[in-house]
């Protein structure tokens, strides 16, 4: 029995798993030593909301049994998942370790589903263990931010769409996962709409029933959160209270000169308020949603003051910045450098998509062409989001796992076809 267990294949698998575990614990330890997971900002907001849900079963951030407008700054999927972790412990070290374990199990499940639905053998799956070590994913997996969970949900959606015909019994999960991605991180909205829209168009060839049912299910889940915010606060339909702020940060007189893909969200959101006769907005909880409306109104007023040529210039600057794999402002650390290397690979995948578009007609019955459909959806989603607000290295990190999966699959397909030709 022991002789059969210690085969070359099993030993390689054990070595790969051990290396992954060691590297993950190293980054977890490094994050603890640098107080990354204990920092403030967005991560602290998620912690407050998650704790409030666990203690009072209410979506708020003031450790009280009533909802708060400030909590609507964050969409609900990650805070609700985090609240479940709070049921086991309040210790932040244990919480982030539990998050890493939970996400690792999700990636293992995705790899299991991938093996089951594809024709890949165990040896062919080894390169996909790199998913555990994708640097942009790792960076956020050891924090309380929502980027890492969003990346995993996107990877799951990609797997289900690419291998759709081999998983008919699971098709109802596609609109559910697509909607959850938006409710985990709205910056993925355009990508999801494009990919899910292509999925619905593909299914029109089989009739109208599935596209209509799946489309309605997707819409009902997505709009449930804006409806909740409207019914709770009676101040309009908001996906998040941040939508006015992000719009203002993405369109103002400083974007053309100061925007970078490192800190595109660091500009002053108050900059456009002068166009509606204000300087700053009150930050009381009861004014958060109304403040979002004022930021949007002020930004539209700013857009009315600049010519079309200036609008196009700003949009192109943000798009170029989005697809630049290199940090446009110095970011120290070898994990950042490794992230740049991976982003170069992803940029090559975008170029491969352009080349593929001119070679022959797409056949969406083939998984390889569906991979290109995913890459096209990511590129299109990034372009639209760049124009609408902004993206950059942080927001684009949610596509890291999906892009790595696509690159690895295309490499396997390319070299597999080369070997067949030689044989």
C-alpha cells in the first residue's frame, strides 16, 4: 500500500501542496508583522460591518441594532461572509487565517470541478496550482478587503461559462454567481454584464426560456440590494453610497495630469463641488446617501464645462493606465514586482485575443474560444469601468485568478496541439 502511495506522481503532488502551504503561511506571517491585516481604511469598514452583523444581525457599522447609511458604502457579500467567521472568533489573526483557509478550499473546489469537466489529467493540472500563488490575489487574501473573494467568484464564473456544455445540471448557478460577483465588488459590473450577456445570447439558439429565466434571476438578485437601501433609507436606489464619490474621483480637472494606476482613487472627491457652489460635504451618517447624490450632480456639472476633446483625452488616459502592466508610481516589495511580471503575461493574452480575432471565425462550442470570450469580456469590462470611474492595479487585481487561468489553459492548448502535430 505504502509503495503504491509514494509514486512519483503523488510525491510531486505532495511537494507542490507543501510548497503552496509554506508560501501562504509566509505571506500570512509577513502581513501580520507589517500590520497589513490590522490597518484602517476599507478593511476596517468591512470588519465593523461584519462584526455588527454577527452581533446584532443588522447591516450597520456602529455596533448597534440599527442599519446605518455609512455601511451602505460596502456591498453585502463579503461582510456577510465575514460575519460568519466572527461567529467563531473575534481574534483578527484567526479571522484572516480562516479567510485564507476558506478561500483556499474554494480554489481547491474550483480545480476539482475543472478536472471533472475538462479532459485534463492530473499532470496537466499541476500548472494550475499557480492559482494559489497569483501575487495580486495573495496580496489581498491576507487582508480584510473583498478583492480576493471577488477574484475567486470570477474564477468560478469563468469555469462554469467555459465548460458550460459539460455541466448542464449546474447551469442555474451561473446567474447566481454572476450576481454575487457584482454584490461583492461592483467594479466588476461591466465585465459580468458583458460575459453574462454573451452567455445569454449563446443560449438563444436553444430557445428563449433559459435566457429569460436566467436573466430575470440575475436581475432580481442584483437589484435586491439597491431595493433594500431604498426601502431602508428612502433616499433613492443605491448599489453603494460610494458611487457618487468614485464618479467624482474619476472625472475632475486633475485626472488628466495626476492620475496613475497605483493611486487613481486618491484624488479629492470634493474637487467638483465648486460647480454646485459648495466646498465640502457633511460626513454625518444621515447625510451619506444625499452626499453621494451631490457628488454625482457636481461631477455632471464639471463634465458640462469641458469640451468633448477633453472628455476623450481623460478617458484615453484612464484606459491606457488601466492596461499598463507597470506601476506608474513606485511600489516597493518583491510581491509587487512579481505582480508586474504576471500582468505582463496578461497583457500578452490581450494581444493574443486581438491576433485571434483576425485568424478565423469564433466557434463558441470550443472551450478555447470561450477562453478568448472571457478575455474579451475582461478587457471590455475594464475599458467601460475605466471610462465611467477609474480602475488601476487594485481594482484589476480581481481579474488576476481568471486571467492566470486563461493564460495557463491557452498554453496547455497551444503546446498540446504542437505535440499532436509532431506525433
